C-alpha cells in the first residue's frame, strides 16, 4: 500500500490538489471496498489495482476544479464514481449519489458508514423520477452514454446558476447540444498516468 499512497500523492500534486493523509487513506479504503464488493455484485469491469487507481480515482479527481457550489449530485453513480472520491476531497460540500440499481446503492450506504462520510446521500431512484426539494449547483455524471440524454434527463435538477458536467472520452457528441437553449463549453482534462484523452463538457443557462 505504500506504493499506492506514493502514486496518489504524485497524482494529486499533478492535479494541484491539497490533501491530507486521512483523505489518502479513505481513497485507498474505498477502492479496497469497491474491489471486495465487486466479486459478488459486479460493480465495475476494472479490477486491476493500478487500473482502478488511474481510471477510477485519478479520473474522478481530475474534474475537481469544475465542481462549484455546495449541492452536488452524481447521476448514475454506480459504485460511487466520481462522487465518492470527490466527496472525500471536498468534505464541505454535500453529494447526492443517484443510481437506479439497488445493489449499488447498498454498496454506497456501506461505504458511507465504513468511511464515516457524512456528506454523501445515496438514493435508489431513476433520475427522471427524482424531484428534490433543493436544486443543485453541480450535476455531474460519467456514466451516461449520451450527453444529450444526460441533459434531457437531468436539467430539471439544475439551479438557475447551476451547471451540468459531463465526463467524456475522446468522442464529445456535441451535435446533440447545438440546438439547446443553453451555453456549453468543452475542456480537455489530463488524468495522471492515463494516455487516453478525457474531456469535460460544461452546460450552463448563460455565459460565465
């Protein structure tokens, strides 16, 4: 695990994030839980430890600079990505983790208890049925196959000055957004130790 912690420290340094030993330990413990539960619940297709570090943890942390406001929702959170790593990083913000698959929410409730993460709320519901009392400053997802579907299913959760953040690979699928009455912009994201291209699409109701 010492080698793991060295890699995490090097990654957060590249991402210019300030973290504590406790946060590093929580990220390691989270990945241990994810790999353990995966044997029974099929949480992720990525099971190699070093790949989990890069494609789960570092990929999630690479979008930290885009998270704005206090109320954040991770849509289609699955095993808690990117929501759990970001919630560990940003203890002052509240993260709602939504997924329609019950076993994944059971896992996230276990993570909440095991890691004492008071700032996450896992909810088992389809996103189109979710009607929260408080709207969100940031709506994020990396699980949606289509950025157009992400917008259409989730924009009812958006504060007037809120944003939708879609985590994408090389294919940005921007044609689905060109007719929307919202402003969108794209950013290339560098994930430590990952050669593949990553992008963020940010959708807002007005120019920033």
